[in-house]
């Protein structure tokens, strides 16, 4: 019986590790700062606003910028990207599989700073099975409380970010 547990544990550990695997586009830059300008209520999991990410290119050349943000988990948990700006100019983008991809008109070189601003809205309620992701809404002693416990993962459930343990921002500003 004991020997049957080892293959199960190996498969479980591999699957768990893959669930936190990052997209290769996220390796191309180092986040320096986030600026969050959000509309959030203390009685709802609905969020809207914009997030600016300032970063430096780590790859030799970056021709596609990216940032993580869920597109949908359930019918009640979703984020919609309204527009994206790259270095102060509107940019084309796609938003699928929890990743916002921005093909760049001109590639950016290693060591160059860039700014990516994402305007978005949605319901960041996360998964009902867990309080470890998204925005949570609970009633305690007759009062509604809204909170998040999305560290160190799952910030992408409610704001655009590079949700990778090995690259956390040097600073964060709330407006």
C-alpha cells in the first residue's frame, strides 16, 4: 500500500508545479513599479480602473509585451480589458488564457525602460472554494467586509500584474 503512494505524490507535485508555471513572455522584463488607480467598493467584488506597470527589458529584444489578468474563471468571475497603452500610446492587444499580449510596433532593447498601462473592469471574486485568490466578500457581525488574500499568487484575479514570485515590483503606488 505504501509503495502506491509514491507515484501519486510524484504526479501530484508535478501537476502542482505546472499550475504555477509562467508564460515565457513574462521572462522578458523586470518589473520596477506598479501604479494602481482603481475603483473599489467596500461592499462589492466589482473593480474598475487602470494599472500602470513600469519595467525594464531583460531579454535581448522584446517584440511583445505582456501582463497577467484573468479573462474568466466562472460566469461571475471575470476581467475585461478596455484598452492598453504602451509608452503613452494606444496599443493593440489580445486577452486570452489569463494573459494580455501586446505586439509592439517597434521592438524594445535590453536595458530600456517601458511603461504599460491597462484599463479594465470586472468581477474579481475568485473561486468560491478558496479565500486565497481574488476579492472576497463576507458578512461578519452584520457588516459586509471586502478583502483580498492574494499573496503571493493570484493578484492577477483582480489587477493586471506580473504574478511571478521571482519578480516582484520595487514599489507600488495607490492613487
